[in-house]
C-alpha cells in the first residue's frame, strides 16, 4: 500500500511538472525577444532576421527586435549574446562565424559549442567573391594571375567567419601576397570596392548584388555547389576551376547554454510555421539565400558537419588551429 501511494504521488508530481513545463512553454515569450546579429543592416543575415522577426512578433504577440552588433570578427555580437544569458536574447547568424574561431584566435572568452545552443537553422547563404568592374577582371583565374604578378598590391576584405577563412586561406595556399583589410561593418566594403580602394571582396551574395546589378562590381563566382537562385550566369567555384572554395554557409538561431530542449523545439516549430509565408522564401531567393528550416538536432548535426569540413579545408590549405 505504501509503495502504491508512493507511486501515485510520484506520478502526480511528474504530471504537475509536465503541466508546469507546458504552461511555461506556452507563455513564451513573456516579453520582447532580441535577435543579436554579427553583421550590419542590409546584410543577408539582417534581411533574413527582420523577415522572421516581423512574422514572429505577430505570432507571439510580443515585439521581436533585431540588434546589429558588427565588429571583432563576430566576437562583439557573440560576447553580447553570451553576457545576456537570457532565453529572450537569441543569436542570429551563420554558424561559420564561430566554427572558424579556433583558426583565428588563440583563445575566446566563451565556448561557442557550449554557450551557443542550436535552436533552428533558417537558411543556407550563398557566398561570393567580387571585384571592381573597372578592373576588367572577369574570372577567378584572372584574379589569381593578377595577384601573382603584383604581389602585395591587392587589398582584400571579407565578412567575418567563413568568408574570411575561405578567401585568405585560399590566397595562402597559393602563396599569393594579398593585403587583408579589416572592416568593423562589412556592409561598408562594397562602396570601397566599387571605388577601387579595395580590390577583392568575399561576402554573402546579397552584399555585392546591388552594385553588381548597377554594373560597378563584377561577381567572379559563388561558393555553393549549385548556381545561385536568381543569378544563373555566375559560375560556381568548381565550375571556375577552384573546388577548394566550394562551401555553403548555414545560418540560424541559437539560445543560451542550458535552454530547455522543449523550448528550443517550440521556437523551432514557430519558425517553421511562419516560414510557410511564400513572401519570405521569395525574398530570400532574390539575394541568393535558400530557406532551410531544421530543428535543434538536425541543426546541431549540420554544424558538426561544417566543423568537420572546415577542419579538412584547413588541412588542405595548410592552416593550423591557433589553440
């Protein structure tokens, strides 16, 4: 009898916990949600975040604000996110920003693989390499030949994370001397590129697109396996003869360490629900971004796959981890 009573009491306790958890889950969010981004306004990540923020604020009945925190190769945004330690403050950006950290910094004030908890992947961002149209360099092979003939004379910039790693790792592997020009906000770089203050730029396709369409920039290639939606005339890295540059950047949303699995699943479900709005997919496709909604487990697996690819790429390019 005592055992029976104990079992009943335990069952009631578990039931109350489930009800309590469900009740807490159903009330999320209870206040404003913040998306912290590593890039400035008008970047691919910024545009994507704002599209989802608008739909989610309607679905949740609470404001969803986007905070741009560019700088420090992504560390500015990441430190702000980790310091908040709040389930209403989420980091929104490409996983490549932190998967390349071991190759860029000796140490970091946080552990990205524990302090960033994958919630939902949102999109696969197509990366691109661009030059000023005025230089009349139309192919990656011509850029390589130019850099080899004029060592140290070309200035190059890249978005923090994967773009930076790919471009300068590529130059290093070929023994090319190209100056690295850092930007706090990479969105300022296309104008400098068009004016010839820098000569090479590696970013998401969305960044150079407006000036490329205006005839001021030339996009040499995209790093995706397939040609970008809406830009069928731009060759892939493999088609251009440089398969080592092939890579597709996955972006999404992360919560703080210790965020309950149930909450992550719930937020992912909300992203999946609002993603059915055809206007979002069409807008993303317009700047070469492919919507790809995956829950916490799938997103985490994608990140691990990316880490493995980056490690293999680093070995190929002769880049060692700083740690």
